[in-house]
């Protein structure tokens, strides 16, 4: 399997959807497999908020990808057949231009000088990458979570440039519970004195704020049902306990703490703030005046929409809304509700349930 | 209607369930209505985590109570018929002995010197109050939320002292999602430098931590469905906006902020920590070895259990668990699921749905 890791740099001033300009921004993208002679077998994957472009491993980069079991030879998104492209989002911090990057204008990190980010900006960079590679029409655009919102933006902005669309655990727009959650995560970061209005040394910054934001995130990425099964009321062994009477007591507390530790340092806090806010601001209704009109711009030959009823962050009625709107406009939609107990993260965790419909979608 | 506000002081050393002793602790309780000659018409109400003993208004204290529409003359818990008693929980800060009180031993506020609080300690003080008034058997014990866990503890500890039991939006024990949430709320308070290991001036302390804990609480006290209806994607008018690009943008953010401001200063942070942890530690299984055995100690003539499917914090399967366990032991149980969209707080908000079953329970 061929693999490549590339940097695409936009030539000139990139105008951001909500105002402001980036001079010659770059994005990192990786590819797996081979582009067919007709350039008709490409699959473009937009990521959720935190992943890099490394969706799956390759001999040249054996580190497991964030969707390792879904993408690769003989896997549901089969890299023997498809040329898979995954981009690190504009605004992120794994090689692409974002608030943590050095501005070519000032010679300093952008920090809060980075313009307001929209998911449409990420979608546009995806489109630029395809143009750069020489792909006029992809076989499929794929997006889970925030990536699914970016994929909808892409589909509404560039009709005719994709054959199929796969939207997973996503929404046509952010609703108040998700907005409140992300707002609180951002507040946790911004209230950390080490955030310092976004001005902190690279790799440092609001560690505590990021840990707390991640803990809060984990509470909505998984589900109560999963935790009941995994942890119940199991206690931390006394030798692992420390501190005052209010320190951790239950295994679920220890689990959240471990996840928070793992995340911190990997992700730049300012990038997190920008991507988080971009998710809140996204509303497909901006592409035509209403959710229906925005989704009406999508012209995929076939769309699959997958949802999970235990998802708190992107509740299943939001996937139904997308599927129903597309169906009512005569689109060919396969709506799939999966009985996973892993909540929003099910697409990353419950592979036994997610593999079959996605394999079916790509085998057809 | 007769009304009284009283302080009961326990005579001597009060042994706490999880170790430690309080010297002559007091609780504040209020009463409405008149005790019958046979002393058989009393209703004892245990509160959720944050309310005072003031469950409803009275001419002598016209401030609206925390369950104003439920308790009073001609209301579902009718004070013309019943003698209603509501106690401010031991460990709280509205007149009862708690971490914010001055210890008679040291002459200083207890702070973290307060022993670990159990809901059973609150139940025992309730029992002492009844003994003090001269009531051997109440007509009903009532508890919503944390108060419902206290009511179960009371019922398991003092069989034969109550006729009926009304449990609302509560659980036989805390499960991991609720534990994780409360743990995070406590961490937000404890990480505030102004908490200072529980040593802060009265009325001051970790304001920011309390605000953040309250915001997080509100996210699980209400429901996503309610917020979709109330706020949708409504924005804050530009004249009310302030600060950097990450300040509040959506009405739901402003709503949470207003709630956080209202709560802060009302409730003592250390008391909050103790009551929050007591909720995590509660497990009816401690009263007999299993949830079933613990609930098996309850000998009410009639029990009503009310749940709301939109409740994230005390999910409806936990109310079903209580009802099923009691039924399987031959108890007379009326299990009521109410289609409220206000989540855990429905019993405080959706009075039109809650009044009828509670009226039925008390009219019978």
C-alpha cells in the first residue's frame, strides 16, 4: 500500500469565512492507496475536533491511526480499492496552520490573533487539497462528529465534486446542550491563569484547564450505560488513594483523571478553543437560509447517516433530522441507528457495530 | 395555618455513620399545619442537596418555599390535613450544623475538620426531630433527589415509623455518571485557590469554583430537549456581549451564567463538598448486603416512585429499579413515569405534571 504524508500550502491570502485573512496557510494531509487513472476512487476524510491526519497506520508510519480498524487493506474503507485522503484541519496543531503556528506576517505565534475559524474554512482547505492533487470528484466524503459538520459544509459548498457522503454521529448545527458543554470547556481553559489570554510558551499553557476540559468532554463522549457496566461503584484501592477526603474514591474518577492526563500536552489549548467555537458556530442553515435549504445543496448520489441513541453530544434526533431532510428532497439516504452503548465515541470504539454498515457503503 | 421554625439540638455526642462525632449538633426544621391528637398526620420531607427547611411560605414567613406549589393549604401535600415537617439537612448551611458552623470544641468553623457525612446521619437527625416532637409514626416520608436517597436510608433504618413513602427522581445508590459529575464539581471548587483547603472567611471562599460547579450542575439538572425549545441557537444581543472572541455568544451561555451568579454566595462551599460526597457514598446495599436486601427493609404500606425519562443525573432506570425491587418483595408500589422535558429538576418546575400523582398519593 502506498502512503504519503504531505504539506499543502495555499498560495496567497486565504480569506476566512467570518472575516480576516491567513497568509499562505498550510495543511498536512496523508494519503493511503493509489489514485486510479481516472482519479475517481478518492475518499476524503474530515476529522473530529482533536485527531491528526493519521487516520491509519502504514509501513512507513506504523503508529496506529485514530480510525485504525476502519481504514486500510481489507478494512471497510479499503485502501486497496480507494485512495484515502485525511487532512489535519486548518486551525489544528498537527502540522496544519492554526493559532499555535507562527504567523508569517508577525513572526510570532498567532495566538488570539488568529481570525475566527469556521468549519467552512476547513472544508475549503480540503477542496484546495483535492484541486492540488488533481481530483475533480471524489468517490466519497466522510466525516464523523465535527468532521461530519465539515463534510456537510463541503457538500453544500462544492456540489458536483463528490459521489457519496458518509455522515457519522454529527449534526446540521450545534444545539444548546452541546454549545453549553463546549462553552464550559472553553471557560475552564480560559479561567486557568496559565492561559494568559492565549499568550503562553509553546507546549506549556493552561494544563489544568485542559485537563478539566477533557474530563468534562469524556463525560459526554461516552455514556452512563457504558460506565455502569465498566465501573459500577468500584472503588480505588486504598494504596492508590491520596490527599484529603475529597480526593478520588471511585474507579470512574480515576479513569477520567487518566484520560485527562493523556490528552494534556498533545493538543494546543488555543487550537482547542478555535475548533470548539467553530463547532458551536456551525449551522448548515447559513447555506441557503434554513437547515432544509442548506442540506438541499447536497447532491450526493448516495448518503449514509449513522447515529447512536446513547450519544449525548450529537443526539440521534440530529442525525434523523439530516436523513429526513435529505430524503424529503429525493436523495438516496441510508439511515442507520446503531445500538452502541459507547455514546458519541462509539464510532471510535464499537467497531463491531460500525464496521458492517460502513463496509456495505463502500462495497456497493 | 400554623407555622413554626425551630432548632432541635441533639443532646450529647452524635456518632457519625462513617466515623467521628459531633458534639450537640443542631438542625433547623419548619412545620406547617397542626399535629393531630393521635400524632398520625405528620409528613416528613427530606430535601435535595441545596434547599433549606423552607419548603413553602407561611404568613409568618412569606418568602416562597423551594416547593411552594406542592405544599400548603389545598395543595397536593395539604397543610390543612397534614402536619408537614421539613428539616435543613445536617451538614447544610441554613441553620443546621455543618462544616460552616463553629465547632463547640474548637471555637472555630469545622471546615475540613467536619467528619465524613453520610445521608444516614441526616436521616438519623430526622428521626431525632420526630422523637423530640413526639411522633412515633409519620403518615409519609417524602424525598426528591438526594432527599429521596435520605428517605430510603430513613425507611431502611427505622421500619415501623412511617406509613407511606414518596420517592422522586432519586436512586438506590449513585452510579458512575452522577459520581463523575459530582466529583468534577468538587474538583472545580477544590482547585479554586480561594478554597484554601476549606479555610476561608465566612461568606467568602471559592466563588469561581462554585460558579463553575453550578454551571456544570445546571447542565445535568435540566435537559437538552428543554434547551432546544427555550434557546435554540438564539444569540446574545451585541450590546450585552463583552470580552474576547471566546466570551459568551449564545443565550444558553448567558442563562447558565445567570444561574451560576444566583447560586454563589447562597451556599457554603465546604457544605456543598460534604453533601455532594455523601450523595456519592450513599448505597442502600449497605443496609443488608444488596440493593434488594436494603430496599427489603422498607415496610411502607404504600410507596410511590416517580421518575422522568429526560433525567440525566438520576436516570429513570434507577427509579424503576427501586419500584421493581419493592414490588418483587410484595410491597404496594405506584410507579409513575412523567413525560417532563425539564430533566432532573422537573419536580421543581413541571408542576402541572407532578401535582396530580402527588395529590392522588396524599388524598388516598
